[in-house]
């Protein structure tokens, strides 16, 4: 989840940018803006930078293991005399 202080700062800035006559309601509008921002961010299903970095590291290690396993399969196939067509890019191609 995002830093609650960041949400507070954003809601306060938005409330402060309201016209002078409406600034009397700054406290109420600030709470409402904070609530709206929190709701919007929850709906966006965001992850923290830390979670993103962890998943990126996991993906990197998994990719390294895949490359090693592909090389091992190729070596085993070469040794046994059976060679198949391995495509390291198994993603679908746009046509």
C-alpha cells in the first residue's frame, strides 16, 4: 500500500487549491478527498516499490534457471543424438 502521509499531502494540496469561499470546508473536503484517493488507489490494485523489486528479482532468478535448464536439455539431446527445435522465445507472435 502507498504511504498514508503521501495520501494526506495529496488530499491537502487538492483541498488548498479549491476557491477561497470553499476553503472554509477544507477539513471536510480534505477527508472526502483522502477517502476518494484511497478508494481510487485500492481499485488500481497497485503494489509497493519493494514488492515490485522483490518480484523482479524472483523473475530474474527464474529466467536464469530457465536458461541453464535449456542449455542442459540441449547438451543432453546432443549427447543422445536427438535434437529438437527449442525456441527460447515462447511468447506468441503478432501477425
